[in-house]
């Protein structure tokens, strides 16, 4: 099975949609169907079971997907190892990043890295932190930029600590919170089932710990919204208060903003980390990026 066929199986497995997989491969859907039929013919098995427009992988197909993923990983490692033998920094740098860090902080860092090393190709995948961590664990990426208190037993570097704050249209008495309407970011509704295997809500857990240290009754969640940005917009119209990371609040919002503290006076924070394997530093491209990110970290706006 060649690299293109391995990518085809991986994209089909990820997308579960023939059209989307074909688009990622830059081929037509009939061409994708033909290639799939050739793989089935070569291995003498049925890879997928079609059910109208949808399909599921057969057990044989799932085994071939696992083989394809392992083969792709070996191919990429070999390519980067060979490129690493030269003194010039080149190759493909694969990064998995929390979407908030990727949005607010990462772009100028990647720009300066590309300017320093123009022969480097960057492949960036953004999403929830647990997804970036999973990609790092599966060796799909070399570096994970993770927001939250996740466990990682290899190399890590603290990039940022961000306060968590309460926002409201007008100043309020914090003791009155249990009877005031709260606008709540219902992140759980957006997460796939597989995320339940991870400590995927460190911010929510931190906020919950703060709440129950102070109050014996639950918050009055009157609105469940799909983002912190939506929380803020609702607060602007005086529909309730919200608890959000500081990254989402600007002076121009003209909101009352109070950093939350535990009873011992310590601020509650969310941390952003760079995770990577020490063994990956043997690749010059990874070593240079880790060095660059640490060097540039203090020069760009923080979360």
C-alpha cells in the first residue's frame, strides 16, 4: 500500500464521507471509489459497508486503516530523518494546538519561524486541547500546545498563565451570585463521546471548585451558550453575568471584570503548555521550533 492509498484510508476513516475525503485528496469522488475498489481487490476483502449515502468500516477495513496510519507515521518519520541529516533546517513540522492559543498567540510566532527557516512546511491542526494531546500521544504531531492541566510525562514548557474572571454589565456583590442569572458556556454539548476519556474540562473544574468553596447552592444557569464570545455578548446586554478566561475580555468591552480568587487569596488560573517528546529533539526541525517558541514566547501578546 503506497502513501496515497494510506492517506485515502485515513481520510475516509476521519471524514466518514466520500466527498469530503476526495476533496482532501484533491481527486474526484469516482476516482476515490475506483482506488478503494483496487485496494479491496488487492487484499481480497470488503473495506466498507455502504448504507445509502453513509458507510461503516468492516473489521477488515478497520485493520487496514490501522495499518495505513502506522505506515504513514513510518513514512513521515523516515522523510524527516533523512532531511535531518543535512545541516539545513527543512521538512514538515506538525503541530497540534488548542484553538484559543492558535487564534490569539500562535500566528506571529509561526510567521517569524517561517521567516527564519523558509524551507520548513508547517502542518497545524487546531481544536480542543484533549485533541491536540491525543495527536501528540499518537505521534501524529511533534509538538502539542495545550491549554489546561493535562498530564504529560515527557518534556513540557509553561507558555502562559491566564486569570479566570467574572464579567458583568455593572459591578455586583459576589455574595449575591447564587441568586443572579448566569450565562454558561455549555462546552460539554459540543464534545464528542470519546472526549469523556480525558480530563478535558480543566477550566470548568477549576471554576466549579471555586464556586463550591464559596457557596452551598448551585449557580443559577439561565442561559447555555456555545462559546465564551457568546457569553460576553449576552453580558453586554445585561442578561446576566459570566465566568470566562481573561483572553476574551478587552477594555473596549466596558464590562465589570473581577479576577477570581480562592479563599486563601490565590488567583485561579488556566495554564498553557508546550508538550513534546525529548526524543523528537533529535529532529533539527523540532529542536529549532522548541527553541524558537521559548525565545519568542515573551515577545507577543499573552492570552
